[in-house]
């Protein structure tokens, strides 16, 4: 199996696991209503976190025979509006993908105490919110190790999507993985 195939398989399994766990755990204590997932900016086919969440929710729906509602945002200003819209319609739980949802979710969760919410990659301290966070650096360690094994120059690179603490955790794991294979490996970050 080549490195690209392995990386895609790991990402796909992680996405299915993330959304499946979030929806399954929340549905265990919820009334029988269609859950909802609200993607972050970039849309559900962003080849990243949103798409992983969509793939996970789709796998969950196929496995359980249940359905879910979803929506793609067009602007930051729609966050509270989308949360309220699904809560008013009775969607339960409502899962949001990404740290950018924290402020809107904290506000709206307080307005709908009987609705269960989940946020991926951030902690919101509210009784009706489940925060789903991961050891991002662990998977990145493996990717860094694979990159180092494939490097013929003693150099590897890491490109992060944003300059935020979450992406820095990915980089840290990646660099440690590369240096585990070759302590003299040069790791470039952007």
C-alpha cells in the first residue's frame, strides 16, 4: 500500500469515527428526532474536516437506517441562525463541525436547554453540549514518520491550513514523527 492510499484511508476512517461517535453518543439519550449537522465554512465537500464529518454522518445513517439534516453555511453571520433554526425544528442532537462554532453554540445552547449539541475540535462548557476533541498530534506523528521514510533528501514539509493552536498541534506531531525516523530530518513548516 502506498503512502497516499494509507493517508486517505486513515482520514476517511477518522471522519467516520468522529461523526459516528458524536451522533451515536448523543442519540443514546435523545428523543427520536432527526439529528442535524452544520458544516463550517468551506462546505461539506471541502476535502477536509467538513467532508470527514459528512462521510461519518452518512456512514452512521447507512448503518442505523436513520436520517439526518444538514446545511452548509455561506457566511459567519449564519451560525446562530442555523443553530436556532434546527433547534426550533426539533433536530436533536445538533452537531457542529469546527472550533469556529464555540461562541454561537455557547449562546444558542443556553436558549435551548432540552436540545443536545455537539462540537468537534473545541470545548464548550454547557450541560447540553458534548465537546469532542482529539489527540491530533498522534495521527500526525504517523504521517510525519511516513513522510520521513519516503524522503530521499532528508527534508520534509508541513503545510497547515490556518495559524491556530489546533494546526500547531498537528505540526508538532508531524515533526516529532519525522524526527523519530531520522533525528537529523529537516522539517519545513508553512
